C-alpha cells in the first residue's frame, strides 16, 4: 500500500445523478456502495485520481465516504483524497504473478527493418498500477529447461504508456518488444531452439491470450511540478524509446491537473534505418503541434553518415549538437538514457569533453 502524504487533501462534492459523459477521459472510474434505510445502493462515477487515493475520513456504516447530505438532485458525497508520495512497487512477485490479458499486438516496423518489433497492449484490469518509467516483468508459459519443474525466468520490459494506458482508462499497459531471433553464424539459418522465449511469446500472442506479469518495478520519470518549464533530453536506441514514449504522452497528450508542461523535450532516437523508427508518427505529430516544446532527432546507422564518414549512431547525432546540449545541461536540463550499453562509451566521451558535465546533468540511465 502506498504511503499517503498528510498534505494536498482535495475535498470533492459530487451529486449522485451527475452526468459524467463530458468528463475528461484521463479520470478513473470508481464504484461506491452505501446503505440507506435498509437498502443497498451502488453508484459509479468518474473521479480524477491524479496521483491520489481515496481515504476514509468518517466511515458511515462502512461507507468509503466522509459525509452525506440530501439535495434536490439526490444524494451527494464529499470525498477526500491524499496525494501519494511513493509509486507502486512489486505489487506482484515472481512466485505469485498477476494473470493479465493480451489486448492487441501490432507490428511497429517496416519490411526493411532488421528484425521485428511489436507494440503490445496488456489489460491488467487496473490491478497492477504503475507510474511512467517503471517496468513490468513477464513470465512466459512453459518450463525452464535449465530448471525442470520451474517456470521460465522473468523478463523485464519498460512500460511504453502512461499510468492511464493507451486507452486512458487506467486498465492497460503497453510494451515495446523486439523479437529475439538467433541465427547460426556458420549456416546463417535461424535456430528456433535459441530464440528468445519471452519476446517470441509476446510477439506471437493473440488478443485474449493470458500473460503472467510481475511488478511494477524500477525508477520512475515524474514531471517536476515545481519547474514545468524544465528541459528534458532523452536519448534512446531501439526499444529503449519505450519509457520516453510514456513520458512524452504525459507531456503532450494528457491534461495533468497539477502540471502543464511548458519546457523543452528533446528526443534523440537511434535505429538502423527508416523502416526501424518506432512511434515515428506519434513523435512527428508532437513536432508539428508543439514546435516550441519538442525536438526530435533520429540517427539511422545504415542510411546516414557522421562527420567522419562512418555510420551515424546516436552518439554522433549528440555530438552534432554538443555545444547546445552543454548549454542546456549547464542551465539545469535533465538527461536520460535508455537502450543498449554499447551506446554509452561514445556518449560519455562526448560529455567528458566538458569537465564535470556528467555530474551536472543529473543523468539517469536504463541500459540493457
């Protein structure tokens, strides 16, 4: 259970017959029961649970309400929320995972991409909440061949959606998964026995299939409410863009009651070629609609050349803008990395050209 803060209490009076059809989609639906004159009534409404949880102030016959009063439109209740200071962590463990349901599996890349990457939406029914930047563990079905009688090891995947999910109902989470396929270096042929068990299970899944998940786990990416005009530099390779997709949707697609983003979000994405770019349509839309708040640079290693004539990797793209990036870091910008460890030496070499900038940047990384 998350520990609530004693501050930020928000009383909300809502008539029972309130029309909820016009309320924003980024709200949670809640059902409350109460007893009056021996009769039991149920009422469903949409509530803005933006980092809040319902608490009981003065329980009345077991009701999760703090007070009641009779009005001409019917009964109304006064709710009190307390802001949660800590994110949900390890709600479901490896030995007792949650059984969720696959909603959809969509191929994200074109035919010329070296490999297949899928966007997978999972329905957790609101029972495995998470915050942006966290990960789910996935346990594929079957037996671990190295440990007969035991399940497969859990595989962690960064969540690619905000806490509300792609459908904004708080019941789904999205994963960005690249299918791991092994090719024999001598024959050049695929060896299915060495393919990634979990990634192939997820990419082969169909709507309605069950999936065991654990978590959530890991650090979070929270928008700094005390500085809505901050600069956020995000550097990703391949599926490492997953947590940044959720972060950017938080900035540009949701109406966050306690925060309106007015700063700069700058995304660097490194992939093999144009067919490998992930969520390009979504990011390009931000670029068109928020030109003053979003920048988007892509490094295509098999199609672009760096200044030296070699392949263009994400660290080379960063070097192109190094002076500007350094100025932003010196001014307090946040910088995040997510992707393959192989990109870090080049990035670190670039950052080391300016003394102490790594420390000043407040860097956070999530690398495989």
